[in-house]
C-alpha cells in the first residue's frame, strides 16, 4: 500500500524524490515524442468514415427531397434532410435549425461577431456599448474563451461542480447586470471535465431573467452523442423545449457538428434556436453566403440515413476510445490514487479527462512532460486569459494516440506529477 506524501517525513520524501528523479531521467533518455494535447480523433476512428467518400459519385442523382440541385447556388440555411439529421442531434425542429459548413466553432464566432457589429434582434450592437461581459464556466473550452477574447469581451469565471455551473452565481450575474450578454456552456460531457448538466441546472438556465434583452446562452452540444458506455449514455433535458416552457424561447443558441464523428474540417455543423432568432440570423447570413456545401450535407445524410445511423456509428467510435480512457484512469488510480496529491474526473463520454494537481504545480508538470518528450495542453488553457488562479488544472486528451502510446504517455505523466509535487514539498520548485 502506497503512503500519502503528506504522511512522510523529510527523509522519506528525499529518498522517494531520488527514486522518481531516476525514473524520470530514464524516460527522458528514450527520446520520446508523444502528444496528448488536443482532442483529435485517432486514425482508426477516421477510418470508420472512409465509406463517406464512396456514397456520392459522378453519375448519382444530386437532388434533394424538395427538388434542390445540391450542385448549384441556393438554400443557404441547409437542405431539409440535413436539418432533420442535425436537428436529431440537438432535439430541434426544422424551423429552429440552420445547417452550415464544417465548423461549429466558426458558427459560434459568427454569432458573436454579428452581435458585435449589428446587435441581436434590434438591440444595440455590442461594439457600441461601454462594457460587454461573458460568463465562463471553468475549467472550460479554451477556444470558446479565445472567441470572446478576440472581441475584447470581459470574461468572468464561474465555478463548476458535478451538476454543472454554479447557478446561484450565474443567476446573480445574468439577472442583475445588463452588461452580461452571454455564457459558454458544454452541457454534455463538458470540455474538459466530462460533467453532464443536471435537470435542475438546465431548468434554471431556461428560467433565467436576463437584465440584458440580448443575453444568449451559447449551448455547445459538441459531445451530445459521444458516449463511452452504451449502457450509461447521458440524457439531459432539451434546452429548447425547456426555454419555451419557461417563456424564454429566445435566450439560447445551440450548436453541434460532425467534426469528431466523420472528418474534422470536412463535416457538417449546425445550430438551433427559436424561429425569431433563426430569422434574425438569416437576415444577416443572406449577405454573407449564397449557400454552404450542400453536396457534403447530402453526402452525410446518405451515409447516416438518420439519427439512429449516426448513433450506431458513434458506438463504433466508443469501442475504439473506451480502452484509451480506461488506461488513463486505471494508471492514474494505480500510480497516484493513494498519494493524496491530485484529483481527476472520470468521464462517461466526451474527449477529455480533467486533472488537478497540488496548487502551484500544473505549469511545472507540463514543462517536465515537454522536457521528456510528452506534449500536453498548456496549463491554464481551460481558463479565460489562460490564467488558472490555482495553477493546478491540466487537460488530458487520450483519443488520438495509439493504445500503446497513450499507455506510455500517461505513465510518464504520473512520473512528472510525482516529481514536481516532491520538488514543491521539498522546497525545490522553481529553483
């Protein structure tokens, strides 16, 4: 049985430090080149979608069910079949759904940009206001925070627990401060924690009474069908339906894509919102584009056929990535579980494990990993401005490496965690 570091005396810590340092030096000598920094699908996952390239050919009918020729201009909000498929992911009706190109992040960026330049549904453009604020549940998705940072929007940290964001704090800000214009949310298998929003949290979001009439919840449902365990699939309330029930149909924008389902960069993205929001967005979109890639939309529909086909496809993905997550979690438990020097999430889906070291250690751990040939996401990336107040959070992305590589990577990571923690306890961190 391992002994917690806090229960060791200085002599014991020093002896253990020398052992861990020797193990670290041995790993460094291997000249490793490992990467668990970004949530990318592995090559074996991408192989599942290769048949997508064979679904359409030059002699095939390219006409949609409503008679649209997908090779030509028009239908800038998405073909009907694609609206049904993507709406199936989000739980939205066709009149609530717009289908775009390949990137949902691009769609979110455009929503913020439109609000900045033109305003939302007749309200003052954000660029003409003295102050615009966004709420940011943390730890969260670094690219979300990058979008709002691009526009100089003030970002406010909102802590999370196992049920989702701190709704008391969300309500205090949203219901009382007209400068608060939005909040970033990843409601299912949140990036990076894997948290799934509880029914109470979803209902409280829907029941918000914003001081700003143009406040919007940016509901990024990126992982809504990215389950790891078929018998334990997360189910949350439909945010669009809950907002309608609460008399707040206009306060939410919902987003999704097939980026981690088929081919990142060559998938299909969509958003859903109230018909009033859809009309407002389309009034600006009509001058931005004559139409997105309808051929690719039709290709995806013919590949999956319906939401059931899409869900079956994702069960094949789960079979590939589940063992990688289990290696990560089992190794963390085995190497660190009894040392009382770190905590981590145990997600049931999504693409990440969120790891918290002792305070003041995360940057040093990531640096040690890099020195030994293991690339991690930068410490602090999961917080606005890249600043983790506790310098403790590290995001682990197990999906892209092979099972062999992720096994070696996570073991090296635990060595670095031990080494940095011991250095801190012995007063050696940062010299």
